C-alpha cells in the first residue's frame, strides 16, 4: 500500500516536469528567431524549386539519378513552310527543300535522312544523306529535290532513321508556271 507522501511526491514531480518549458519535450522557439527560421526555410524551398525548373537544375536532378530525361525527342520541320510550292508545272523541276532537324535527345546523334518524291504511281525519286547534331542543337539540311510532276498530286516526304517524318503535297498543273503562293 502506498503512503500519501509517495503519491504527492510523484504528482509534484510530474507536474513540475511538464510545466517547466526548459524540460518539456515539446518545447518550441518563440519570438523573432522562430519567424526568421520559418521565413528562411520557405525562401530556401522556393529558390530550390525555381532552380530545379531551369535546364541546369534539371541536369543536376538527372545526374543525381532522381529523374530521367523524359523530354528527349527529335524535332523535324520544314525550315520555310510558307515558301513550299502549292503547285508545279507538269514537267521536271528541281526544288530546294530545306528542313530542320532539332536534337533534344540528351546526347549527340547522327541522323540519316531520306527525301522521297512520290505520286499515285509510287516513289519516283529518292535522295539520302546524314548529319551529326550535338544535343540541344539543330541543323538545316537543304537538299535539291528533283520533282517530275506528271499528273494529279506529288508528295515530297522527308524521313529520319529515328522515325520522324514530314511531307508536303503539291498539285501538278498543266500551265507552264508553278505557284509558290
């Protein structure tokens, strides 16, 4: 059986322990130091988030192995689409058909390209080449394309060995002049 003295002593120690902030396990800072720590933490988090949105920050994340380069791609486009002909005379014509290859794969890449002219009867002319492009760089390729516009429509297609492709359709006309507008 316990005596009253032991119970009072135990209660007194327990109460004193929790009422004294210096001994409390849940002690928190107060005053300007607390706000300064909170503001500093928020500013650091915001700056880190902003940094990791930039290309150098994304490279750091990738080098740390925390993310893959999910935006890796190759872009293929005509360099002057507004200047592509809409119609050509029904004759043999040589066109300059510049296109752009943009490398965003994360590494230097050698691209093999093929230009193919075809009509309703199938391919009528093909030309191939290759170009080496560093990461985040682009190359403009300007092959001369021989088009034998017989009847109907002709398609000028450009393909890369990496799978990308573009094409442009041209109407064959009976008149002696092509329409570039």
